[in-house]
């Protein structure tokens, strides 16, 4: 699989990685054996980048990855984790002592002495303007607890603030055919600064798979049931903030635009891979087959220019008014 340099980490990662939120919580239950099978299938398909967080299943996702890497020390996987969402979301909690404690827990879960990449996990907006926060992150690097740090953001304004920080190695942001605003300023600014871009929520919480109808019902413990209006965390994390019925209709049109020769999910991933400045896209998977299908998008033929134009038109007509001004 194609490898790209992840910004200021200087490390190569696969252009299609694996997001592991699904393996921890909030998407329905995934058994341990199935979780390990997903990790193995991804690696066998060429994936060298796992993204996780300390809050996914309260550490369950990190623990699965740690176990897998102990059993497959030759896997050559770069692991990015995230910190901050297990604490109250107030700027006062983003201090060095807490960072050290959070890092110690993640290092234990993953079974490593030094974390490859730690990302602030969508912290309060004020955190991005705090010199003390970024000084603390630099201290973690100096102490060899982490090799590099980045941020996971909700808004383009937060991304631009983080990119301006000289130590920021990467920015993780929602980017998909239903969330185009990062293309305007964030991706060009990141490219100019040498900051990696990790594209998350690439299928708009499954909308872009084309498998859902307005009558689809999700499990009670699935965020697509309980967070449609931002009841538990930022609304943009669920269906990219798109109204569900609107998203179902737009997804059907997306499938028509990209044609029957490509599965809609594969087309959406291919669209992201083609955007200038993207380092890696991190679709999640709940089965080995899904992990393999996601990875295959890396080798798919590029979408032609007329298809890219049609996707932009779809966004402008159906999606822009509901999401562009918010994130």
C-alpha cells in the first residue's frame, strides 16, 4: 500500500489506516476475537497505521492493540492515540501533571515505553491558544514519553490554530464528501507547514456506505442512536453533523455519481485519498472483511475530474447549508 510521511513525525504511514473507535465502544459490542481479527486483517492488507484513544471503551481499544502488537511484534504498525476526553472538558485540566498520568495509562494499555503519537482529543477551543499546553506537550517529547504530538479537532478554526504551533506534527479532522470545508484553508495550510492530515469519520458514520434507509434503526449503545443532536458529544462526530434523512438521500445520489463499478464506501475513501495534503484516512471496521475492503480503496483507480466536480455540486446543493458554517 502507498505510504505517506505523517507530517513532522517523519514517519511513513499507510494512506489508508484503521480507526479503532468501533473496537472499544459506542458502535455496539465487538467481541475480543473479532477485534483482534480486524487488526490482523488490516495489517495483512497493508495497513501500517492504527488510530485509537484512551476513551474508546475506557482503554479497551488501546488494550486490544497492545495485545495484538505483543503477538505480532513484526507488524510494523505506527500507533496514534488520543488523550483528554476521560476528564471534564475544561481548559484547567490540560496541564502537564494530567498529561503525564494520561500518558502513563496509555503506555500501559499499549505495552510500550514511548507512544508514537499522542493527540489532544478535541479539547475545549481555548486550549489551542494556550502556550502552557504546548509547552507541556514539548516536555513530554523531551521526557521521551511520546515521540510526537498532534491534535484532533472539531472545527477548521481549531485546526488552523494548531497548525500555527511549531511542534504540531499532525491534525486529525473530519473530512469526507459531506464535509468539504477543510479543503478551503486547512489542507493548504497544513501542506505549507509540513503538518500531516489524518482524515476521520470518512464515511459520515456509515452514511456514505449507501446501506442505510430512513427506517434504519441502530443499537441503543450506538452513538448513531444517542448522539444525533449532540446529546453526548459534538454533533459533528455523528453522521458528520448531517441530518440523517438528508444524509440518506445524499448518499443515494453519491452512489449514482460514483457509479456501479465502485462500492460507495470505496468511492468515498478514494475521494479522500485523492485530496491534496491528506496523509492517511482512518475508516473503522467491525469485521475482517470490512477492514480488507477499506484497505483495498488505496489501490483503486482515481476518481475522474467530472466525478469530483459532481461531488462538489452534491455537497453545495444538499449538505453545505447544514454543516459548512458550523465546523
